């Protein structure tokens, strides 16, 4: 490895020590007898200060004539300097150019020249050089870390189910076909059938963090065609309440840990996280419609909540002091075939809403073979396509339930991002397949 310290690993107390730093040339300023080169690394900025009298001519000339965004490694002496960005600067002794950046740049990495999201995504490798953009992905990485920590601490087993599947797992047609030798196959839209099949094995608590593919035509700030989901399935539950208890504690755990240990990155994004303590409010679907009506929004019974309805409900709940709440007891008609039905046309399905948008769906599932077959037929699906899945219900299947949480949607709401694409390094949407 090239020897170097991150800008954040150096401090004024290291005055007089020789160090090496490496990064991208962010800024060059020449003021007569003195010049400054600001380098950017993953953690921040470091100022290279060159009083003409104190550095060699070659170093002065070389560093000040670099093109912006070139990559260099600089060796020099730390000098405590209260006026410098981190309270120190580096007086260079030598430098090495590792990569010269062409000019002009396709995107301004300082963010001073505003660019639209498309231009930013087209040049994502430069866009990510902005610390506030990189911060989204550092936080995303921590969210996954805390999610894993939470599941493991509760005895969940991490699993991986197939990405290439032969049948729709949600009963819909939103699948991307793939050429799989002589067979018809699709990219997985969820791990649904597999995580349920695992409930017949004795692995009674599982989770999976993976990528899924949704061939939805939507072109909104809220939909992606390639998503990351945190899925879980739990056996021996009494009802969907047991699943909701896991979700609210998971979300609380992530938010609490982030707010406690990630202040610096959150600050870059101007975000404060207020972890909401469980239990989260439960609003039955029927009640949600009433609340909406009381607030001037009429949604016919039996229809899924529209984006506008969700937003409205979010505002009402916000006024009551809640960002997070469940909508429960959805009509069975609008839920997938595997959902456990209840009396009066209701179901044991729920969604978790976060600031007026759905981030999680889940339910208690049907675990009785006959009922499952009946529901598959009732949805107009072909029982034969589900043969392998159904088999797992005939030889001992405990009651179970689970959920799927859209990671990008969670990040979007957590960090108040305007567009879900901001939460993905290289998003895939209706129009975007590159980079
Ligand atoms: P569902 O289809 O609701 O449920 O998906 C689960 C969660 O995934 C996220 N999500 C999306 N995010 C961005 N773009 C999309 N196109 C998109 N589609 C879904 C959402 C959603 O809440 N098998 C069930 C889950 C379960 O019951 O276990 C399922 O896939 O945040």
C-alpha cells in the first residue's frame, strides 16, 4: 500500500512530524509568495501550504501546476495553524503524481456549479467525490451493519435464496425474463417463496439482504427497477403482531445507533435523526380511510393507498408526533396470495409507513396447504407454477410471517432525500441502464 494518513488522522498536536497524505486536487490558490493546494480524501480536506521560501522550486511549481482532480501523494511536515481548515497544514517536501485528471471536468466536484440529477448520475464517480453525497453511502453501509447486528443478536440466520427463479413470487407480472438455457426464467422480484419454504426446515428465524428486480414501468422519484431489500421470515408466530414487533425494534435499533454514532456524517447532510421508540402506532386500514376523510381526502374502501393518501396520512401522523406507524388489517383483495385472510374480507397484512411513504410490507402467511391452493386459484394464478413451493406446506409447516423492507426507500425517508435514486450508487430505472 502507498503509505498515507487520512486527513482526519492528522491533528495540530502532530506539529513537526513528517506525514504522507494522498487525494484529489480540490483547489489551488496562488498568492504571490505563497500557494495553497487543498487535497480531498475520503474523510475530509487537507491543506498543503507552500511558502515559496520554505519549499523547493520543483515542488512549488509541480504542485501548483497540477490540473484539478489529479491524484497525488504528498510527503511533508505537519504545522499547527489555527487558520487552516483542520487547525493544521502540511509543508510539502516531495510529491508524486499518481494520475493526471483531464480538463474540463464533466461535473464540478465542489458542487459550486449546480448540475441536475441526470448529469450527476451520468458522472457518478465524480458526484460521489462530494462528501455530502458519499455520506449517504457511508450511512447506507452502517444501516446494513446495524441491521445485521440486530438480527444476529436475536438469533436470526442470514440466508441467500436464488436470484434466478421460474415463477413470479408476488403473483404479479412485473418480472424481467432471462435466457436460462432452454427454460423460461426470471430475475427474482423478492425472496418470498424461498423464505417461506425455509420455515418448513426448522430454520425458524431467517433474514436476507439482497438485490431484487422489479419490471415496473413507473418512472417516479419513488420507484427503482433494481432494489435492495432487507427480508425476514419468522416461524411459530401467534399473529402478524409478532412480526411487527421485530420490525419496530429493528428500525429503532438502526436509528438509535446511527443517531448516537454517526453525527458527523449526518451533519454533512443536514439531517437529524429522532429515533421513535416502539411500539409504533397501529392504524387499521379502515381507520386510515376515516382519518383521510376527516382531512378531506376520500379513498374508496378496498383500494390501495395512493401516494397522495399516504402523504396526507403522514402529515396527520406527524402532527400527532409520529414519523413511523403501521397500517394494518388491509383488505385481502389487495394483498398477495400468500397473505393470511381474516374475517370480513380483511387480512393479516400490514405496511410500515415512514414520513408518509411505505417502506416495509409484511404479513402473517397462510401455512395451511388447502387454503393456500384456494387463494392461488382465487387470484387467477396457475397452481402448477407453484408446485415446488406448495410441496413445502404438505409435510409440516409451522405458522409463520415476515416482511420485506426496501432499503433505498428507508434511506430516502431517513435522510429526507428528494429522489430514491440518490440512495443508490448506480440506479436502474425505466430509462437508465448506464453507468
Ligand atoms: P413489496 O412488494 O411491498 O413486498 O416490497 C417490499 C418493499 O420493497 C420496497 N419496494 C421498492 N422500492 C423501490 N422501488 C420499487 N419498485 C419497489 N418495490 C418494492 C418497498 C416495499 O415496502 N414479499 C413482500 C414482502 C413480505 O411480505 O415479506 C414484498 O416483496 O419498500
